């Protein structure tokens, strides 16, 4: 198993407002450390005339509806709610989430007079509130983050880091569906996040059988020189500590545990999907 960095919401000049050609997107994707992208043109199937053996390109589509936008990724159609609180006509997702596999809680780097674009905060908060019930029902939806690139210097900000058995469309999409992924603000940010109990260890998106014992959680993060780490369970934040360069640990009983890492400005540097504790 390996970690691969991807941007699963990518537009070229074939989409409204897109400036970059497929060749320019390919060069920019490799420059910002991406291993895989999903091409999601507006209301049209993806076409990709560029061959690059070092970049996996997954065909997709962004479907624009009056009740919001959603992404269809890959031949088996992984369905993703896109920017569910986007503040423009048609951008807010108003329908039920039944039938959708993932939620895009972190979308793009856009000029805004709102802190971290308030729509992203709202999407993250909604996802976090729904997560405990989804975990109990065995039907939780993983979170991903994508650039929604239209303009230069946007691709890979943020990017979704996914753990898969190989760099193939089938393996990457299966890993996303399972929640074996976390979101990084850029290629500079990296982390390790695990939980252990009773001699067993689990990572992001995995289930850890605790046998009723407290789980010990450990986080290591690099590429974020200052800021704050918060550990969240189904009860909300249970630990908030400053980033110091040292490993961060928490121990306790919970149904799930996930982590948010933020810069001093409050803007996220990284967000994780949960580790499930049973």
C-alpha cells in the first residue's frame, strides 16, 4: 500500500471559466506533486489528448443542476457532492445525500473576503455533524478536498492524499470510497495518523477493534511550522494543542477519532477522515 496525491475536481479550457489546456494542467499537476487527477468538465465527458506515464488521469464529469453540483468519477461512477455550500446561484447543494459516496468539504483557493471561504467551513461542519450517525449506521461518507481548478496556480490547493494498493483508477477510487484518505492544503503538508489498542493498529478510514480499552492516537505532521491541532471524536473536539514539531497523542474511549490541523490564521492545513473505534 502506498500514499498517492490527487486532485479529483479539475477543469481545463473546455469548461466555462477554465484557462488551462490539458497540456498545461498536466505540467502544473506534476509540478505540485500530484500522482493522479480527475478531469471533471462541466456537463460534458472528459477528453484527454495528453499522455504522461507519471500522471494517472481519471475521466469524470461535473454535473451542474439547479439543486447543486456533483462529480461523477471514473467508469464505475463514484458520486461526489461538490462544494455543497458554494455561494452562487445553483452552487448550493439542496438535495438529499442518498446515493452519494463522498462529500467535497474543502474546495479551491479562490479570492474571497470571507475567512477560509465560509462555504468550506459550513461544508466541513455539516459533514462533521453527520459523521457519528453515519459511522453507527455503517454508511458514513468520506470527505475529500479538491482545487476545482479553473485558473493558473490553483491545482493541488487542496489535494486529497489517498492510500491505495496501486496507482490505478480502480484502486484509487476504491480507496476514496472506503475513506482511506485525508486532505492536504498543499504538497508541502504531510502527516501520519494512527490509533492503537490491544496490540492492533489502524489508520485513516480503518476500523480498530479496541475490546473496550482506551485507544491511543498518535499524529505526526510536517510542513506546518505553526498553528493548532484539534482531535475530534463523536463528541466534538477533545484536544487542542499547538503544533510543536513533536508527535501529538491522545488516549480515550470513543466511536471515532479524526484530526484537523490549522494555520495560525485559522485556515486549515490538513483534515483527516476518521479512524473508527469499536
